[in-house]
C-alpha cells in the first residue's frame, strides 16, 4: 500500500495543514502563522482542505470535517471500517475514502455510499468534482462519474501510487518509476517522465495547470513545468522527511514534513518560507538544498504568488542550476549536500 499524501493546502490559500503523530496542525495560508490544533484519536491517514473546511481521516475510518476558521468540529462520519487514503474535491464538499476493495463517497449531511473497487489504493477528483479516478495495485486507472457510472479505464505499467487531476484537462498518475498523463476519459496514456531509481508519489498539479509536483523519495521533492517538463523546483531535505506535497493558490507549492512543520515555495519570488511554530511546541530548524526556476514557466497572471519577494523572509536562499532531469537531480544530490550548494536554512 503506497504512503498517503499527508499535507493539505487550500486552493484559495486560506489554510495549510500538517500533522505530528495524532496532532492536527492548521496554519494560515497567507502567512503560515499557527491557526488552530487538535489531537485526534488514531493515526492520521488522510488530510484535505477546501472551501474553508479542513478534513481529516483516521485509520479506523473516522472522517471529520472541521471549520477552517476556528477548528470547530462540523461533522464526524464513522465509516465502520479501516481506511487508507483520502481524496477531497476542490471545494471540500465531497470525499473519496479508500477502504478494502472499495471507495466510500462521503459528504456532510449525507449517508456515505460505496463504489466497488477491488484492489483500490489511490483516488482523485476532477476539478469540478464530477468525475473520480481510481487507481489499483494492478496498475489500472478507472474513471467513473461521481455517481459511480463507468467512463473509461486504462492500465499503466505498475501499481498506482498516486493520482491527481490537472486543470489543463487530464489526469496525472504515478506508477512504478514513471509519471503518466491519462486522458480525462481514460482512453489514452502518455509517459511524462521517468525517475529512474525512485518511486514517485504524492503527485499534485498547480491550480493554473502549468506544473506538476511529486515526492521522489522521503527527502526529495520536484516540480516540473508542463508541457515542457523543465525542472521548476527541486528540494532536498537533509534532516527531515517529506509527509506530503500540494499546490496552493497561483504558483505556491507546499511541502509537509514529518514532525509537524512545512515549507512554502513562492515560485515567482524564488523564496522558500516555513510554517511558524505553535506555542508550546518545539521550534525545529532544518536545512534544504533548494533550486527554484520560475523562468522556465510560461508567463502567469498577476498575483501568481500570494506575497511579494519584499515580504518574504530574507534567510530563504535559492539557486539556479539549469538543465537537470529527474535522474540528473538524483545523481547529484549527494554532491549538493557535500558542497553546501543552494542551501536554505529554515529557522
């Protein structure tokens, strides 16, 4: 079973969500300041945010909707069985929960319903929530309507480790060491890239469709421009592990870290920021090898980043290393660390 993507970033930028053990930690999206926190009952296996709602999924099948504004519990749904992953619509109105051989669809105020999905291990909603992609251990990707009606299906080369929908109008799937583009109706596939020696997961797409990002392993994150496939962001963590990856509004990329911290990459400003520390929690520090290259992206709309470069912390340093493929990045990461090239110190 692939590891779930345990980081959430509201597409409108109101909140971002990390965790530490059973503690849910919610920060303001505008400035990464602490907002509210809760301790849940069991292991967290899914996080979501949308429409100013935060959603958590616990391993025993407890799904909770929280107010993004103040952390008030809005509704809890007990599925009555173990769950392993969560997909949330862009507006936070519907959830797809991966359970044994099925996907459970749950929304506030409605009775959950099940879609048969033998071997299912990953799911993702389309931008409008009208379709759902389901990936399984055989490498199959099935596209169904929100009501469960079959739309199309295709098989990739290995078990599906993560799925997302790009606003450019197609699905993105990670399978083995490859990343694939899958047609919106599931009729065709095209390899986007291959990360030889890695097993990419936690794939996500930017809100403007210009990028995809993923975790290559527990310490490496990369974002690629689409359709050029040029490297936009490379982050190599030296003493932290990556829990999840998600885009926020515009061209902001978020990374959740095991232990309850996170980074935000403001791509247009070439800035790396970090979440502030909740009162009473240990203030952690970590180092990141950082490459941020907005110049490889097509021109974006004004305001692609939430804050200007002048408002970003001065300690976040970037670098320009042109022409690196995923395989090339993996090959030189040791040299980057040894030579302390492009290091950002998250204080």
